[in-house]
């Protein structure tokens, strides 16, 4: 049996507006409760009302200071469900407290300097860390990935997506990671980005009003993500190849068009949203039992955080950013964009 703790309970009621607090701590907690080998023991949240509501829901012990939780409870698994600017220190503290595994929300960290520091910490300690890119467990994306990489649409040329009314980090980090996943986690070559930034704030940091990013992979494929405006129609993503196209209609269905015609693949109900979280927790427990590395392990997903940060650094420096990212910037890049006139 493994014990688990949540850092950052979240709001007792769910909201989905851009910039508002969400209930992601509840999502982590519910997934732990559904696993037979995990006992959820405790939660930390600086908002006492949030902590009390969480305790009443999950019968946990509450703390206002996460450091005290780590010291007193010594949990095996720690979920970090706070704002991005708090993640780096909490990851370090959890590792130092002896946590066997960490399940961290995305965006992963808030600056290139933080990413470098955490990368060294994780690789030096061999800490078991997963990042919440749970859409990798959607069967539609998994099957599309197979078709993209087995030549069914020829050589991949581009991944295209748009996000209506959101940003490149809180929501866009999902699609940036998905571009990498669909293209077989190929190495990144460079990225260029641009943004309109005014006074929008949320999740403890400055947020752009609209941003777009152009990505080049080492294999020659490109990615274009419009963070702020969705693409025409109701489809969520398009993957173009030299001999065909895959259109993701939703997270549960897609169609492929190639020399054989058009075929639709529908995975509705195969793996629910809760099922994605269950798969992540299941793989994490297997990893703790010396099983294989999870699909969303740090080693497989940290470059999605690097890509996310590099896109913003491109906006700050007004230049193309080549990989690996060399920036030593130690602030959330969008904060610097707010200072421009």
C-alpha cells in the first residue's frame, strides 16, 4: 500500500473560465481513491476553507503549510496541484522529504532557470516524476500516432491546432505536448512565437490575450498552434502528411484520408476522462513496483515544458529560439511582455 498527499486542494466547486482556479486537486484525489493500492491521507492548501472542504470530501488530514505535511505525513506519492510558479520549490521539497513519486500538474515550471534546476535535481536523484499530460492516454490520439508514424499519411508535414480564448500554457501545454507525442517525440529544432499581452492575469501570473507559435522538429515536420483562436470548424487538430491527412474531430474520434479513401475511427466511451487519470496512476504504481516507465514520465514529457517556455522566450527576445533551450531567464516570460509599451 502506498500513501498519497495532495498539495493544492483547489476550489470546492469547479470553474472553467480562463484565469480562474480549478478543482484539479479533486481529480488527483479521486484517481487515488479508485486505486486499490493507494491510501489518500492528507492535503495542504493555504486557503483554509478549501482545505476544510477537501477534508470533508475525502476524509483527509489538512495542513496550511505543505512543508509541514511532508514532514509529518511522509507520503509515498505527492501530487502538486498548485499554480505553475510554485511547482519547482515543491518538487524539490518533496524529493528531499523522501517522496517515492511525484505527480505534477502542467504547466510544469515557470522559467527556463527553474527547468534547468529541476532537471538536474530529478536526474541526479533518479526521482520518479510524472507530468499531467494525461491526454496521451486517449485511444484516439494513441491510434492516430500509430498511423502517423507507420506511413499511412506518408511523411508527416505539419500538426495544426487552435485554442479558442485560452493561452499557450494553461491549455496550450496540452497541445504542445500532443504535437510531440504524435510525432513520436522527435527532437525539437527551433520555435518562434508572438503574442498580444495586455493586463490579463490568472493562476498567479501574467497571461497573454492571444499568442501563436511555429515549431520545427528535427525530422522536418512543423507545428502551428494558435493560442487564442480556434481553427475553422469544430475539429480540434489536423495532421498533414505527404500522402494523406488525419483530422482529429474530438479527443475521441478522427478521420484519415489517404489513397484508400476516408475512414473514421470512433473511440467514444473506450476510455473516459477519469480513465485517463486512472491509467496514469496505474502506470505510476507499476513504476514504483519496478515496472516500466509511464507514458507521461518526466523523461518523456519534460521537453514539452522546454518547448512551452522557449515559445515565450522567443516572444521576449523577438527571435527564433533553437534547441536545446539555452536561456537562463528566471522569471515567467509573460511578465516581461507586460512591460512592453
